[in-house]
């Protein structure tokens, strides 16, 4: 059995930052494995630990920088990784969900996985659409926002609990091959051990270009355009009281009275 996990690294912005054109200046950014994808990786590794002859492969669309996040997934137990990138992709200002899904689908067709796991969303773009769009392109069954998974590999069925609006939960069976988008809280992601980190350096990480995947630049066309990046205005200001408890309590009480609290 093969489980393919889509992963990405996400940008974390410092509290104080500057915008350079359409982007936040790189000086104020750090990158880490996307939180939702971390849960998807853990779910895949648990499937491999519970089953026999299960291969876990990760795939990401990203520059060389993203290999750090990929190596983290390998250190947690994934067997090998694929990274999709070339100069044509790098020149794009925006890779929307459909574009990413097209690239991921090309890898999935080569890998022919029995199960694809994807985080519900990424912590930066938050489109929450890549996984389900990938399922549509592959023609596979799918289930979104999965917070519990029981896999019957021999029967070719995944029994999933889905988190719906209003606190409603759905239990449904999905026939394999399938694409599932994984919600946080489905498990407890493990820390990468020192041994796992060392082993990850020797695990295969394949870099594929558009040409390698049988695609051309038309696969990158999108009707979406990134036109501006702005810092949101603060909706309020914080007041800091300094001094002893008696003094600051009196100042706080005055502020609350002026605001009409308790009247």
C-alpha cells in the first residue's frame, strides 16, 4: 500500500515587519512545516506502523527552502519525498489551489497511491481547497475535514469522521483510492527524534520539473491575480498599567467606569 501526503512550508511573520512590493520582506519571515500537514504526516506514519508493506511518500510544491520542512516529515517517518519546482514556477507571483492541485495530480498519477492525505488548509494562504481540487483532478473519492480515520486496506475502504458546520459530525465510508483532507486534533504529531533527523538526510528527495511531469507552462495559468499586499489596520489599542496592585486596580476601575461598564 502507498500513502501520498501533500505537504508545504508556511511563512511565519514577525510581529514587526515591512512590506516590499507584493511580499513581506524576507528579513521578517521564517518558514515551518504547515500545521495541518503535520497531522496528515502523523496519520500516514501511523498507518504504516499499523500495517504491512506500507510506503509513505510526501510531495510538495516549493523552492529549495521548503526542503527543510520536507526533511522534517521524513524525520518523522515518511520514506521518501518529491519536490516540484523549476524556473517557470518560481516566476509566478501566485500559485492558487487549482494550480497546485494540477502539479500534485501529475505526481500522484506517477506514484499511483492508494490513499492521499492533505492538510485541510495552509496556515498562510488558507485557501482550504487544494485537497478537494486534487481529488477532482484525479477522479478519486474524497472526504474533507477528517478528524478520525479507520482504514480497512484489505477491503479498500476508509471509514472517516468529518467535522461539519455547527458542531455536527458525519460518519461515512470512502472507497479507495481516495483523497482525505486532515483536520488538526486527529492525532498527536510526534517530535522528530535525533535518530530520525539523521536518517532523513539519507532518504530520497526527488526534484521534478514541469517537463519531468509531462506538463508545460499552461499548467500554471490562473484567472487569479495578486494585486496588492497591505498591513491590516489595528482595531484597537492596548493600555498598559504600570505600578503596584492598588494603584493599577484604581486606574483600571476608572477606565471601566468611563467605558460604562457596570452602569
